[in-house]
């Protein structure tokens, strides 16, 4: 069968099934549905009122360049993401999705995904609204959610995978205290095609540094 990229914002391949079919339910571990506060941000659950901003942010050309999202990214995609995929990710134990709220504004999305509760490893991902970039908000959100996973939830390792050419995201990784481990060759899919991925990690021992 031909490989199709999975979309983190719809839970669908560019063709396919409902989120419920694509994320197997698991018993036991799930992320708590808690708000996380940082000095400037509230990391909260997505709401249906976020849909217009999700459409705008996911349609942005830089977001589209680096994330394998549907194009065009429609209100239907955003509604599915907010009302079905994001809740299903948490209920299934697969991850958690949080909105970045800054001064009452929707400023982006951050998530933990591909979670292995046995190995206690999870992976972080994010995008930020164009008008809120360059303010250090993604770094602040990534630092906070990573610390929450390692210090409060007992995870041992949080991974971050970034195409080496995505300079802003590599900066976020470094500024958030992630250590570069190496390059996974031909490991990712973006709109332009296959890419290498720089793999970063932050581990529990890093918290004491
Ligand atoms: C990556 C992204 C989330 C960063 O968001 P942000 O809120 O601007 O991040 P921060 O403000 O915390 O930090 C951005 C850093 O990247 C730097 N940067 C931004 N654009 C850059 C570019 N084109 N080249 C080099 N550095 C760049 C900024 O200067 C800043 O670094 P500094 O503090 O040392 O000056 C945002 O650009 C985005 O949404 N991109 C599209 C989606 C995406 O790439 N997601 C990650 C997939 S791996």
C-alpha cells in the first residue's frame, strides 16, 4: 500500500479514516486535562471558538511548509481537530494538545504525541500564529510542557524532531534546553518531500542542571 503522511491536525492521512479509527484506545495512562500557566501564557484545552484562528495558523505558508497539513486547510479540518482529534489523543493516551493563550489571544498550538507510557517517552510538536512569532512564546510553552512531563508526570525523555533547515524550530529546541543527538536520515515528510530530521531530547536528569 502506498505510504501517506499522517496529519497531526486532523488525525487523517490525506485520504482517510476518522480519528477514532486511527488512534487505538488504550487502558490506563492518559495526560491530565490541566491548564499550565507560564509567566506569559496559559496552555489550555482547545475550544470551538479557536477554529477560525486554527484555520488561519494552519493555512499560513510557513506552517504549511514545515508541517504535513492538508491544503487547503478548511474550517472542517480545524473543527475536526478541535472537537475530535485533540480530545481523542488525550483519551487514547496518545498525547495531549494545548492552545497557547497569550493576553487573551489564541497564539498557537503545542502538543505531546507518540507517547510510550512504558518507556516513559513522549514527543513535542508546535506551531505558532504568524503574528505572535519571534516573541519567545513557543520557547516558553515548550520549556513549560516539557518540564511538566518530566517533573510532574514522571516521563524520562521528551523528544523533538526538526528538519535541520527549519531554523526557527531548531532555535526553539536549543532555547528550550533540548540537546541535539543526531540526524535521522530521510525520516520526515513535509510538503516539499522527504527530509532528514534532527533529533533532540530533554531528559529528566537535565532538570537538575
Ligand atoms: C517554529 C515556530 C513555532 C517558532 O515560533 P516562535 O514563537 O517564533 O519561537 P520563539 O520566538 O520562541 O523563537 C524563535 C527563534 O527562532 C529565530 N528565528 C525565527 N525565524 C528564523 C529564521 N528564518 N532563521 C533563523 N532563526 C529564526 C528567532 O530569532 C528566535 O531565536 P532568538 O530568540 O535566538 O532570536 C514558528 O516559526 C512556527 O510556527 N513555524 C511553523 C511551524 C513549525 O515549523 N513547527 C515546528 C515543526 S518542527
